[in-house]
C-alpha cells in the first residue's frame, strides 16, 4: 500500500507537506476558467452535466485546504479527485505516529477512522454542527474564502494539479 501511495504521489507531482498536527482538512470545488470575463471565444457551459461533486475533468476541480495547527502552516492543494486515496496522500508525511485530523462529514474522510495512524474528529455541517470545542474546520474555511477571493483577481493555472 505504501509503495502504491508513493507511486501515486510521483505521478501527480505532489508537493511535500510535513504535518506535525493536529490538522484540519477540507475540500472546495472551484470553477475552472475565466467565468464572466471578456474572452475571444464563446464561454463554455458552467453547469455540471451530472449530479454530485465537481471533478477535474468536468466543470469544477477539487482543491484541498489543510491547516496544520501544530506548525501554524496552511496549504492549498489542487487535486484531480476528492477521494480517499488523495486524502491519504495529503496526510502521508507526518511527524507523529498518530495524527489528529479534524474534518467535516465528507465520505472520503470516513476511512481515516479505521486507521490507527489517524484520530479523526469531525463535524457534520448538514446537521447544523459547525464547531465543538477544538473540533472544527473553520481555519480551512477561512483560507478557502481568501483563496476564492484571490482566484477572482489572479489568473490561476489548474492545468497540472498534483
């Protein structure tokens, strides 16, 4: 499994992130392209053709935000998919044997509960739960708001995500 994750990391050219923990992780989907701006060609449709979350190949690629509370570091990582394998890849390089991870109720984070390398604590936004003591992803959501605001003023290249 470890060899497969390392091969996957090389294939995606993933950035090196060393986490000391505890860590918040959250995902957001951003519109690709220059929506609403003057262009030389006709704009493509922005609506997703299928139900569900966005995708890199479709309309909205996933972008993960990580906040390492222990090291006071913040990361924004575009990804090709918002799946368990991507989450494990982002959390793979850690200083602690067991890393505490704060998440929301997204399905891709659920397998972390069965892994001894992680202690997952989470909030379920769909149930109106946004914070419970130290358990929240507010740092990630704050970083996401800043990122989205900057994305509208700066042309971001998401053509080769990790």
